[in-house]
C-alpha cells in the first residue's frame, strides 16, 4: 500500500489557512538579560526587541431560548466569562447567524508590560462563510462499504457544505485525497470519486502476528490517522473568530480487537511450530509468550490516552469534532468472517465509543449507530450556522495550571447556553531551544 506524504499535504492545508487568517499576536520568546555595554569608542549595537506571545482564548457559544431557537440579538456586555471561577474581560465578540458574520469586535492588544513590545493585531482578510475540514479516515473504513461511504460523502457535500463555505478534504490512506482550503465546490465531486474504504478485515487482524502491544499494523494505522488529525488541528490554531467544524468520517478505533480469537490463533500457530520443531521439546497448545498479561492489558488505557490528547489539541484550536460512522446501524459480522458474535459486538462498541469520546469532549456530535445521516447533518448545519465567539486574555495567576475550566453566562433570563467547558495549555516542548 502506497504511503502518503502526510507532511506535504498538511503543509498545503496550513498554507491555505495562513492565507485567510490573521497572524498570531506575537512570537513566543523567553525574556533575556540586557546586553552588556560596549567598550568605549564602539557603536552601540541595535537593541533586540523582546516579544512575548499573549493568546486570546476564544470559545464558541450557542444560546437558545426555551423553544430551542437561536437567540441572535445578544450584545457583548450581556456575556460573562469565567475561567476557574475568575471573571474575565471579554475583548472579542463575533456573531454569526445563518452562516454569515453580522458584527464583530476584534481584540485590542493587551496592556504592554515593561520590556515587551507587541505588534498590533490585524483583522482577518475574509470572515464570510464557515470553515469545514473533512477528514476521511479510509485506513479505518470497510472496503465493502465503499458505496455507502460515498453516499454519505455526497450527503455531506449537499446538506452541509453551502456556497460561501470554505472547506478542505484530507484522507489518511490509499484514497490519497489532499484538497487544501477552497471555495470551489467542484473539488468535492473530485474527492467523492476517490473515496474508498481501505480498513483491515477481521480475518486480516486475526492472521497478523501480534507485537508487544497487540497487532502492530492496527496501531500503525491508528497513529497515522491521529497524527494527521493532530497536525491539522495545530494548523487550525491560526484561524481566529471563525467556527471550525472538523467532520471526522471513520469507523473508530479499537487497539485490542477480538482478543480471544487472536489468542486462539496464536496458540494454534505456536502449537504447530513446537510440534514440528527439532529441539526434542514436546508439543503444547499454550503459548508461554502469549499476549495475555503482556502489553495488551494496557490497550484500552493507551487508546483513552491518545484520544484525550487529540481532544486537548482540538480544544486548544477551538475546533469542534463531528464524528460520523458510515456503517450506520451495525449488525453482526459478515458470513465469511469467523468471528464470535460477542467479540464482534465488543469491537463495535469500542470503536463507536472512541468516536463518541472525540465528539463529546470537543462540544461536537457523534453520529454513530444510526442510519438517518440527513437528519444528523442538518443538526450539524444548524450548530455551525448560528453561534457567537467570545474571547478574552486569561488573567489566571497560576501559570503551572494546565487545565483551565471555562463557564459562560448570559444576563438575559430563560437562556440555554452551550459551549466548551475547558481548555488545556500546550505542554512545553522540551526539544525547542
């Protein structure tokens, strides 16, 4: 299977993002000691300007009344934002209604501190429409469902992506889709023709020898997909004052599928090898180096950890993940797959739960175990068409506190407010100089 040059396609997407967004407030740099005075008679070298990045924390807010209707006439001073129960000053305010920006208050530069010079912020070049990133995880889509996957993709292109919306399409595997951000809807038809499933069949998982952490090909595929998404989300950090919807089409993840069936296959394989050996040892139907008690016991914890890191990055980028499982209502395995029904159901549950985790922890929606994709896409369309974006400069006095809790309130009574409830600071890069 041909491997994609992921870095190249992510660079194309990031370059397109940079063309439609404002630059960040400043480049991060640690304060340095002032240079020593030059010897007498020598010219004073030019003074270095020290800049420090002060980020605007933004969050999408959806406000509905008791009838479920979006409330579009709220003003900036009607919002109250709290971080860890400390009230923040709202410095940016954007209302988008019907997918169009009606008013916006951009943040002013924060108060300058001694020894720090900050460049002025600039507005975005294009604030119309919405931004959609469509990720086709064809490394985790069944080939037999290719027709169903294409039908879902067609519904996404007709029910969700409208004129004036900016979108990008990237795949994780053999479909080799890499369409940078564009308004050209003809590119959706181009991507539709390439969409295909390239996931591993259950029998392929059983036939593959296990590594120290389970099926190595399965882990590699998951890491490839998640790494692609992670880098794309980092690129989305440069987009400000726009709702960023990440449409995540995948069957989900399970790091330890069909454990008992795999164990049985391994024991049979080991038994045949030992019986045919010439070391005089007696045959055995038990593998002393089996996966039981080894790395696979941590498979579920490993998956949870990687999903958590992905959702933290999505929240840092203020991006919402909408996960879609094109399998719809899942029944039993295919007749030619020799998989125990209980193991199959456990596998399906694990993959669906991984998609629920990605969506729920980023304020999105998981479309799993259902066949009415059109109704679900209309809900995503509504959530991405009507919203506010409020931003503030965090005054949290504890720089060591990585996880920050957010609460948004409105002063008008009878309102239901929906928003992300936390964000996490990026871990310090120990490799950076």
